[in-house]
C-alpha cells in the first residue's frame, strides 16, 4: 500500500497563544513581564489583540510560538523546498548511512494508465540500480547519486509561527505554487493550525507571496548522450568577494568589544564567542555541485545562499564518483543513467508526466550555486566539512574554499581547518578516522 506524504505538528511550546498575547501587550502595558503573562491566562481578548497587532504589521510577536513538524514519506524535492527556510532547524534521515532501497518514492495523484506505468518503470529502474550498486560494495553515499528526486524522505522541522506562515505563503502564492505535493502538505498544516492554533488565522489569511512565482522552469534534458563529470571536475569553488582590509575590521571590532586591550588574533579564533569574525563576509560560487551536495550545504543556516530551483536542473549532466569509475560498478552506473536519460526523452513528450519533471532529477545531477558566509560561520563550516568524516564532495569544497581563503587572508585562515587541526583534538570518538597526525600535517602545509 502506498503511503501518502504527511506533515504533522508533533510539538509546540505551552501556552503559545497567551505568550504571543503577552508579547503584544508588553510594550504598552504597565507591569513586569511575568505579571503581564499571568494576566493573559484565559483572557478572552487575547486572540483579537493578536489579530489587531498582526494587521498593523508588527509580526514579531508570533515568533514566540514554536512548532516541531514531523514530515513522513515526502519526496526529497519537497524536503529541499522546506530546508531552504533559513530560520528553521532540520534533522533529516541520512542518505549516507541508511539504505533507501525499500523506502519508496512519491507518485503524483492523477497518473494512470501508460503514464503511471512509465513513471513507475523510470523510478523502479533507478531503485533497482541503486540496490545493485550497494550489493556490489559501492558506499551508500555514492550509490545515492542514482536516487530520483521522488524518493521518500523523513525529517523533523522546527520553526516559529511567523516562519511557518511565511513558508505556507510561499507554497500557496510563491515558488511552491503549482506543486500538488506541496499544496497538500500546506493543506494538512493549515488544517492543524486552524484547529489547534486559531490565533494564527489572521496571519494565514493575510499571507502574501514573497515574490512573484513566475513561470515554472522548463524541462532541461539534452537529446545527446549524458555528460559525466569526475570528482576532480565537480565542485569548483571561486571566491568572488572578500573584505579589502579584513585585519583592520577585526581590530576595530575588538577595540569596541574589549576597550583598552591589545588585539589578539590567536585569542579571537580560540574564543567560544568570536562575534568579531562576523564582520568579515565572503562570497563564493560553487560550480557543478550535485543535488545531494546542495542538501549538505544548505543545512548551514547562517549564510545567504542562492540555489536554483530543482525544476531547472539539467538532467543530462551527472557526477561519476570514484567508487564506480571502473569495472562492473561503472557499467551498472552508466547503464542506469543512460536508461533514465533515454526514458526522459520519451517522458517529456507526455504532458501528464512532463509537468512532474522535477521528480525525475537524479541526486547526482549538477547545478551551480552562490553563497555568502561570514568568517565565524566559515570557521564552523570548515571545522565540520574538511574533516575526514565529512562526505567527500562537500569535503573537497571545504578544503578548496579554505585554500582560497588562506590566500586572501592567511593571518586568519591559516588557523582554520578540521577540529583536530584547529583545536588539537578529534571530537569523533570511536568514529575517528585514526589519522589525526597526518591530517594536522596536511592542513599545516595546505598550499594556498
């Protein structure tokens, strides 16, 4: 039996309506914060007050209501839509560690007859190839490049009410418009909010599109043979923008933070609260990163990232990981990609299927992205992602980015690297790579 995509609010903070009403009153009402909250308990005017304040444009009060949503058996395409919300937290079932061969895939409502049969053959063929690669000893993190973007994902999402209303507005009126799966998830969540949190109804009813949705991206699939990119060709990093005088910016920030104290770069990078690093912003592009790699990157919340819609991905271009670069695994991988490509050329001629072309994307398809991170987030990103335990594609990106940052500002970035290099210890416990001394030496002498 097919399991339908489902979104359920499984947790919320207690007394959320009273808390939001208290936030609406605190700036204009006598009494301390605790007194105002106690007076809000059971107050019949709470809901009207919240609606009035929201209508005036002061929406921060509903940020005090927080929800955790369990999303079950949604497509990974829908997952990507959700996790691009910057003001939310996510925990996703890992495709590196979990076998997805039996977890299924999303089937759009309304497909029938030959269209449904073609859709199933496309998806089943890729799942079969994924299973064959696992049996051949290919790591899950590489076999997953064959998984289509219809495969089922399960994850938790925690966000405040303002961000949830904005997300639902984007689905209704913005870039999610015209995606039936997303619309159904929005219907489920809206129904739960109407039943359990009716004080949010004014905001839901006034939700406006953040930006015009525009036309949906066209189906991109070259009629020629698929193009394979090797690990060496993928994930090209280009540092586009860096502060002209970063040391002066850091010194100025430290003088404000610690008046009269000498500037200490060693102490700053070792600090648990290096807010001064946030004054340095770096913008870079990453070319030819896989859709799986994009998922790793967007999980870093403190960045401004530009990710094209998966609806615009070029289905003809795909990664060729080192683990399938020769022998029977290579033949099986290429046969799966080429079979999928051949079927796509037929499917795009069928209107009922072509409109769902985003589900046909492979996790190994490639796109270009741009992002801006400050030096504090870069410190954290590089510490996590340049570690030997990190997925190889994102590790290559992190190391190349660090190499260019060291060239830009060596006084700071020569101190950055994985935890074993930057902190002198490995946090991985029994999962350590066991090569700490070699890794430290590598990053000590990383060429700029």
